[in-house]
C-alpha cells in the first residue's frame, strides 16, 4: 500500500497557548516613544549670522525689484559667470 502526502499540516496542540502567551506579553510591554534633542542639534536649529545676513540681503533685493529700482550690472554678471565656469587653477 502506498501512502501519499495530501498536504496535511501537522497539528501542534500547544500552538494556541503559545499565541495567547505571546499576545499577553506584547500587551504588557507597552512602550512609549521618546525624543531627545541634544544641545548641538538645538544650536544647529538656531539661525546662524550668515543666514540672517542673507535673509536681509534677499529682502532688500525683493524691495528693490518691487520698486523697480533694481539694475543688473551686465559686466559684473558676465565676469562672475566666467569665473564660475572657468575657475582659476
């Protein structure tokens, strides 16, 4: 006589108890999230003097553009572009 495997899963009578105990352990071990920010990170979040100077310059340029008094120096712009794309070695 030949017995073939008919894909019958093995039965584990202790599985139900194991699942229940794991669920209870998980419910008992409620964890809360915490966040700690170091002093260095707090210092990095403060605006630097460079940032404040840049913001002042940008706001001044915006005011000039809105007033129509902003003029572009074409020669200076061309010189800066050339210096950017062909840096001196």
